[in-house]
C-alpha cells in the first residue's frame, strides 16, 4: 500500500529496481544504476544523462533570492545551468555537480539528501569530493 501524500505534493520514493542501492526518482531528477538523469535540462524538454564516473564532486548549496531561487530554468551565471524546476522558488537547497566541464549542472531535487547520498555512493566520491 502506498503512503498518503498531501494534496499538491509529489511523492518522493526510492527507485523500484534497486531500492537498497541508493536509487532515487522525483519529477525532474533520477539516480539510476548507471548515472544521474536530469529531465528538463535541454530545450525544450531534453534529458541530460551523466554517468557516475563523470562526476568528480557534488557541492551542496543554499539557494536564496540572489542565488538561484527565482530562476526556474537556465542561468544568470555562465558557470552553472539549472534544469527546469517550476518548484525551485519553494526550495532551500541545491546541488552542483562537477562533471569536468566549464558549465556545471545545478539541480534542485525534492530530496537533496537522498540524491547527494546516491551520487556519493555510486560515483565513489571520498570525503574531499563532497562539500
């Protein structure tokens, strides 16, 4: 039986294929066995797939009025690209993925703790790669 979810909220749940291995899926972000999938990354609705082996670090950031909270999609800073997330204005935490390129994906999952843990585990990031 599925747990009840309050009206207007999306359910966040582990991936069904490997619930004990740190899988995750919400409306925009999925941590699959092979990598991170970011829906709504490319125009108009393309998905970016990042293999775990390409992620060299994950950085947790607080988001506010001047640091991305009002940006639903795209960027004002050419170093970061935010996927489409109409609910970003109501969120407080984002994750920046270092994939070895100039532009770094900026993601705002519904459960940033679960996504960060899945990436750290599957990308085999040590203590210095998680900030």
